């Protein structure tokens, strides 16, 4: 089975980055519907989106929940969540932290395991 890893690095503070967040979910949906194994990592400024998407008032909430129910795996860079001051907000919702390499996701490990990577 092919595997796709989508890494969202874009923060919440521009129209362009809203597009990146939207496309991260869209690409995850399209990939899942095509039969791929899908993981989306919120990294860097993207950790802010990890909080936003869990809010029922968010434009992205419905699709985010659909993707979780479809089996898309979501995780968050723990170090970046701390740096962008969203760690406590995320802990209140769930504990999605990726702690593979000193609090960061291990992209090399994913590549070595056959994952294709999209960075947004």
C-alpha cells in the first residue's frame, strides 16, 4: 500500500497559509479516497492549525472530523507546539504529539519506510 505523509508548516496568519491548510486536508481526503495510507503532521506554524481544526466553529472542522473517521492519522510536533504556544490547547483536546526525535517528527524514518512526503 502506498503511503503519503502531508506536513503542514504554514501558520494561521495569512490568506495564503489558509490555502495551504485547506489543501493539506484536501490532499489527505483525495489520497485516502484513492486507497493510500495517509498521515498529516502539523509542524512549525502549522501547529496553530491543529488547534483551529478541532474547534466546531472552524471552517475546517467538518472535513477534519471526516478524515479522522476515515482513518487519516493526525499528529503534532511537540516541540513546535511548545514554541508556538499551543501545547496546552492541544492537550485539552487530545494528546496527538509526535515525539519521534526529541519532540519532532522523524521525516527520515518515514522516507525510509516508504512514505511519499508533501510539504505545505
